[in-house]
C-alpha cells in the first residue's frame, strides 16, 4: 500500500502513520519528495488496510501497489533515483560511463588504462578481480590481489571502482575495496548474494540474467532494496535468443520500459550485449538515444591479447571516438556525457 500524505503534513502526523503501519504488521518506508511525502506499507496486503490507514490525520489517500516489486516500483516513488558513488553518478542529467578491461591483469595494465579512460571522459572504472567463467580452465581473476590493483588505479585517478562479487562470503572483502558491487548475469537470482549486497550498504549494480524476464529482473532488485539499500542500478546486458550473429541480443526497448516501471536508473552494456567490438559504438549511441542513464563498456589497450572477452573489447582510440559520437546523441536528447 502507498499512504499519500498532504503537502502540509506535519512530522508528528507522518510519524503517527509510520508507527500505525508498524502496528499493523507491515514495514513502513517514508519517501520524502519535493512536494509531498508518501509512506509505503510493505508486506502481506489484506482486507481492511485502506480503512485502517485512511482516517489518520494528514493522509490524502491510500492506494495499493499493483506491481509485485513494491520498493522498485514507480508506483511507490515517481521521482527518479540517482545513485552516487565517488566519481560516478547515474540517474541524473549526466550519463555515467563505466569503462575498463574485462579482467584486471596487472597493476601496470589497470593503472595505465584507467588514466587514459579518465582523460577520455569515463566516470567509473570496471574491472574483474573475481571472474565467473564458463570454462573452469579459463582465467578466474587475481581475486584479492586484483582488488588491490583496482584500489591503486582509483588512488591514481579518482575513478570509482565497479567490480563483481560472486558469493555472499566475498561481499565483505570486495566491499572493502570497491565503490559499487556488481552482481553478474549468472548471479541475478542468487538470493543470498542479493541480500548480502543489500546488507553491505554499498551501491549495487545488478545485471539482467541472460534469460530473465523484466519482472524477474525487478524482483531481484527488490531483494537488495528490501534490505534497506536504495542505491541500485539496473543493467541491460543482453539476453539469449535464436540469433547467432551476435553473442547475445541487446533489447534496447527494455530501457524505456524499465523507466516506466521503476524509479531505478538503467545502464546498458553494449559489450556483453553484442559480443563484437565493431558493434559496441553503434549500440552505445542507440542506448543513449533510448534514454539510458549510463553505459558500461569494455576497453583494453590490446584486445587481441586480453585475458578475457577480447572479441567484444574496444581500444582506447575506439573509445575516444565513441565518446565523441555519444556526446552528440546525448545533447540531442537533452542529456550530458
């Protein structure tokens, strides 16, 4: 349920309604907007709740939240959420750009590429220290040493670190080094991991599962939000389909659809979404035109010899050209890059 308060509702009236919601066995969440305060009553809905809440002083009306994802729904919060983590801001007028190699390979490599990316306009640094790979024989990442290398790159450049966490027991150590905890597509429905990331208090970067529906995607975000962590970014990274001309199919219609259904910012990953470096710049431009709040792009000095995902990784020179093109598109849709 959503309890909509009068614009001039007092703090005492808001506190009374919040306490009344708790007494009914529901979880209250107060959301203070620019003009009005609403209070979400999260929990099992049952007959009589509207009648119990509507008579309270300062209440305008009580409405049901129709979506199964209560906290993520735009029914609950109409104002867009802006997630901030160090140099990275996603969800406002400025489009966030998270760039970097698929894997952290060495300290020299990650520091060098990060310096170039910052000069070219990146606002966040991606790089895998823990790598979930399809084959157990592929490079699995440098783990804690990789996290330390990322921290060195941040100290040198100021770019916020976005890196993947693979298991609940890894959350404390990854959170010690990272600014944003990424949950990969393979872990989108790892509910214990979602809860652990929610409990960490660190901003979360949730990638859509390769076969996940929009509802499943938003319910996964709900697990993080339900732990009191409101800083969640959604990432469309492509889904499996019958086509084989790309590694995955990148459905950009999900960007405006998600922005209708949720207040959370939406990021697009054209690197995983296509699997082909030559297609990344065009899909990045298209993502911005579709309204994306951010981009995540894989960039490496020498993609041919990258330890992972070289085929979908662009060079710094290609990244510079892509950024120049994307700035023109961003201006056309009243955004800043």
